[in-house]
C-alpha cells in the first residue's frame, strides 16, 4: 500500500492512471489494516491536502480522508486529536506556515467528519482560544475569510461571553488592517468577497449575542477617530455598516455627539473616514449614517468640524459620482453637504438647472446646519434656527421696531432691493452702502435675526433720541430723503471730476457722461441704470418718486395757479368728522351736503355713501355693529385728491384780483411712482380734552387698486409752475389735508360733464387720465391704543417668480377691470380691483397662497395669508394699518411714465453679490457658527448646575404686548414734534 500511495503522490502518471490508483486506495482504506497502515494513511492524506502540488492532489487527499474517517472512525479520532489541532494552529505543518489558509480548510474538513464524536468538544475548546489569538495577530484577508467560513459552520468554535466581546472587537480591528494592493478585476472581486465573509460572520455573532454589538461599534469609532498619523484604517470597515440596525442611528449619534471626551480632532477624523467609506462598492446605508452624523453635529453646534470635513472631503465625494455602483450614496451625501454649507461658496461652484427662488430658499433653509434640531439635547442646548420662511428677522435694539418694520418693508420691495444690491458704491461710509450691506445680510446670513447696529447709527434722524419710541413714517421719509440727497451729492462730485478717456474702449463710459468703474474706482450707479432717459434721477426718485400738481382756481376770476411738487409718499387723512370724536361738523358753505361723517368717506362710487357712526377711539372694548361698509384705502386716496374749498380764514389771495378770494384747490397725480407709499394719518386732536388720540377705525386694504394719473398735454399761460428738489410732505400740509372739504354738488356735476373718453378739460386744456394699476406689497401695522406708544410690525408679500411678476390672478383682474369700460367708476378716481374668488388669495391654507405673505415682527418671521392682513383690526382693535406700499403693475402694451420697464427699472433676477459683500457675509457666517458652537458648549457645562426658563417667543417687544422694546409701553417719552407724528 505504501507503494500505491507513493505512486499517487508522484506526478509521473497520467490522470486516468492516478484515478485508478485512487480507486484502489479507497478500496484498501475500507478494509481492515494494521495501526501502522492507518497511521501511514492518515499522514499521507494530510500531506496531500496540506502539501499537495496541485488541486487534483488536494482533491484526492480529501476523498481518501473521507473514506478513512468513515471506515476507521476510532483511529481517525485518535490521530486527529486536540493536541494535533493545537500544533497545526500554533506551529503549522512541516514547511507549511501556521497562517496558511490550507490549515483552516483541513481542520474544517476534519471537523465535519468528526462532528458526531464526543472528542470533538475538546477540539472546539482549543479552537475557541486559538481563533482569538489568531485575530489578535492581524491575519490577512484570505486567512480571515477561511476562518470566518469555519466559524460560520461551527458556531461552537466562536468564543463566548467576555471572550466573545473581545473577539468581535479584535476582528473589527483586524478588518481595519485589510488593504488591497491589486488592480485586476478578478483579484478585486476576490478581495471584496473575502471581506464580505468576515463582515457576515460578525453580523451572525451580533444577531446571536446582541451584547457584542455596541462594544464592536465603539471599537469601530475608536479606530476611525484615531489621530495616529502612522495608522490609516481600511475602508473595508464600511462592510459592517449594512449590518448595523438602522434603528440604532439615534442612540449612536447621541452617544457620539454628546460625549465630551471625544475631541474635535478625533471627530473630524472619524467623519472624514466615514465619508471615505462611500468608495466601498457593496456598502449599504453608509450615506444614511454619514448624513445622520452631519446633522447630529449641526444640532449640537459643532460647526467647526462640519466646515473642515466639508472642505476636505467634498471633492472626493464628487469624484465618486463617476462610478455607478456607489453613485447613489455619494449623491445623497454630496447634496446634503452642498445644501447645508451655506455660510460660504468655497465648497462648490456648480452650474446646475436653477429651480424657483422660493423652492431654493425652502430647501436651503431645511438643510442648513443651524436648522437642525437636537431632539436628544437638553433645554439649553436647543437652538432656535432660521424660520421655515427662510427670511431673516431683525433684532430689536431697544425700541427700534420703527426702523425694523421699515427695513423689512423696503427689503420686500423686490425691484428696489435688487437695484440696491446691484449698485457699485465707492466708499463704505455712505448710507446707501450700509443699506446695501444690510440687504445682503438679510438675504444671505445664516442668523435667524440680524442686529442692524451700524445702520441704526447711520440712519437715525438727529432728533430721534436713542432708546426712545419713534414714528416709522417719519423715519421712512428721513431715510429716503437722506438716500436721495446723498446720491445727488455724489453725482455732482462725479460730474466735476476731469473726464479721462478709458484706456480700453469708449464703451466703458456710460451715456450720461459718468465714467464706469475702472482700476478699482466704483460708480454709484449700476450699468442698467446709467441711461439718458433717467435724466440723472436718483434711485430713490426712480423707485418712490412721483409728482403732484396742486392747482388753485380763483372762483371769482377763474384764473388757475399750478405748482408741481415731487413726493415720496402720500399722507392720507381721515375726514374731519372722523377725527373730531363727536365734535361739530366741519366748517364749510351752507350749500355743501354733509355726507362725510366719522368713519365714512365718499369714495370712488358716484353715489355718496351714508355716514357711519363710531365710538370714541379711546374705548377699545366697543366694536360698532353696522351694516355699512368700512373705509377703504381708495376712499382715503379719493378724499386726498378731492377738491378743497378755501374760504374765510383759509381764503386764497388771488394776484389777478389783488384780494382774498374764495378758491378751489385740486391735487392731481401727474407721475406715478414705481412704489406708491401711503401713510394713514391716524391721529386726531380732541379740542375738549386737549389731547391727541389714535384713530382706530378699520380701513379695508384692497390687494389691487388703480390710481388716476393725469398727463398734461401742454403748459397753460395762466399757471405758475415751479419745480423743487425731492421733498416730503411737511407736517403743516398734512394737517391741512385733514381739513379738506368736499366741493359743492353743482361743481361735481359740472366736472362730470367735462369728462369725455378718459380726458378732462382743465383751464382750457385737455389732460389725459391713465388708470395705473397697483398691487399691495407691504403693510406696516401699529399695535397700541395711544398715538404716543406702541409697537410696529409689518406684513410683506413674497413676490412669486424670479422676475418679480404678480400673481397670475392679478393679471386676470386687471385686464378684466380695465377692459370693461370702467362701468363702476371713473378713470379719475382711485378704486379697488377685485380678484375672482377662485383665483385670489381667499384660501389661507391652500398651496402657495398660504405662503405669499410673511409676517415680520422684529426677530420673528412667519408665514401668514392676506386674510390676516385684512382682518387684523377686526380681530385686534388696537392693531391698525399705518404705512402701506403698493407696487405698480404694467400690463402688456401699457407704458406709463416714459417706459420705465424699458429703462431697466425691473431687474429680472437677484443680482450676484459683489465680492466685498460676499466676504463680509462669509466672515460673519463663520463667526456665527463659532458663536453657536461656543454657546452650546457653555450651556452644556452650565446645564446640570443651573435652571433655565425657556421663552419660545423671545423678548423683543412683548413686555407687555403692544409695547416696543425693553422699556415697555410708555417707551421713550419725547412727546410730539408735529401733528402728523405718531411716536412709537
């Protein structure tokens, strides 16, 4: 038999001869043989399996071994003892190293043949100890794969209890030493298969003994968070992620992000290496864990880590998109990184299809680091991020809601904001530059609320005491006047500079003669605005400037004197009876019908509306019940434009008559502003009590209305027309407007007869009347009973579309109303335009309509609806509309005021930020993230030893409700300076 076995081992024979020899050997093994022969047979089969020169010999060895073990079980059990197994695992076999996978395969085969023998239990005990020792020696992937196959088939060989936990930890660490240095596809597939077998073994152990899972994951984190520069763990660890239950994400992320023993450097390393796992071809849920950890770090304000990791790894993540097998996970992580990295553009410059502006801001706001909520953190760690609107609030700096409400109103004026952001301004000390910086921060900061300290100091009128409550309308007038005068001054300074031809070509000089930015010099005007049609008008004039013609007709000689006056806002007074609080009717001629009484104004309708009695404004608990419609904004505009009789103490001195005469004063809008600002003069003087009161009458605010604009065809010889620089209505003129009286019924009939086809005959010349449509943009509300104190907040309309166009329903209403022949009211009166219910903002909770309007209350910004704007006074009698801003709408084919649309008045998109603005925002965003991180850590340290009362609404202006700032209701004193001033 020895010769037969030697012939089998020899390679001189052909395959058929070897097969014949094998058959004889197997037959010999089945017969009873001596102990020496059994020993020889066992030794030879072992040599064939472990030292065989080719696969054929090893296959023959397994066949002979199986026959030997079947027919000679006691002898086989005697030779394959625990001592023999121990020598194989510790010393190897002859020239074969103990770390060769063939030894594991041989033991695996023998265990299958001896599974029913009692002695195999002793062998299992030996293997349990030896496999733990082997994994501690960091074997190669091939040996680990064969060992994993053995342990998967014989779970009795897996270490138990504490040794089992240690085995799992050491096997995890062994995987971290796996490295693949091959490049052929076959070898790569073999490597991935080996790692998969090892990870599958760990999965089976975790399922059988859940107590081993958490220590294994802790070992994973210890490995990937190591800052040892000489150790770079393998991405093969990613193969373990798919075996971790997804339900453990919350527990594990909490453990990692709230552990104060984990240093930032270690967390940065760990996150970077987890992102490297995206390269592992068969890994599942890696992106889920990476994104969860990113959000967890953002929730506890560890923004420094997020910044470092994003800048280090975003290029690698992007490169993974080239490989389809890992593309899905890489894309998910890349999207989150780009959307959340909003404090700086360093991370990406991608040219992707641009969705809608509202959609962009909503997605960005949801993905921002500062918007991530830490559901497992204690109260002090919770950070109130930017609201879901994506808009930024303004911090109340102490009774500064008068400024905050105006800034938000101007910011929501889309065209004005875009032009301000597109200006190139030379110098940083100008007010326009500070407004530009403020707008840039409101648009791009990550702060939930921005503190406009610098702008407050630069824009506060000199007579406004710091910390005192002030009038927002007065502040708005001062601000616009300052911006206008500043730009005029800069234009003059630029015009006196010597004209130096540009070195490149003549196209760098604009048509107005001002030089374009060159060699670091910046022009105050944007290129789109430098056009000859603007006639040097400032941005304030082009956006808010309109023109009124005040005409006075002597009723004795019929001579008319006219004066043109620019305006930036119209101060709309209530009728005298509405402000008298029960006093006598306004003075006037006896033939004048007394149709104007408290709370009611004869508006655009040709039939005078009956009066409406109101309770005194000081009684807030009384809400009148009446069937009469309330006042509307068009009513007040019509009252403002209505003819006024000058008589008795207000008699007019006629130069032609050389004496005081009874006269009629009229006001006509001859140039419509792009943005129409209306201020409701909500003040009245109680002569009996000698106090000024706030008028609490509700005023209906139409979302759409039209303003009559008179365009003169030629100058008149009997008029004196003067021009003046841009100015605001004086308090005295506002007071006079509150004393307006309606003309006689006869005068109205005569004027109506003179109106033919949208034209009027005035002083022998014809004036064309255009009905200019306007859409509501913003409303500033005043909350408070007194005209001397209270609180301001504002509503703003979120214009749909990047081009700033109005809601589609608005075009429908405008076309329908302007095309029906004006059946309801004349072109020469202001009127509201109705929106069809099925197309208007009538359903506050349906779709986009519910997000068209925003409520700005200092640092808080929330979504609201137009019904809230209209019904606010009915719900809260002390909250009344004070300043309204309407935006002009131009229909197709309509061109009013010299073609403003053609002059680039409407910018189609948000302009790109200039570098200095972008740098300032990036710097502040990084500072903000550092502040949040520092605050979170400080609060986390103080939380156990101190209590904290959480105020979800902040403390801006709510001490008590209706007040402004920390000083409460009374505010800053100061009293009244003018009759048209409400001090808030």
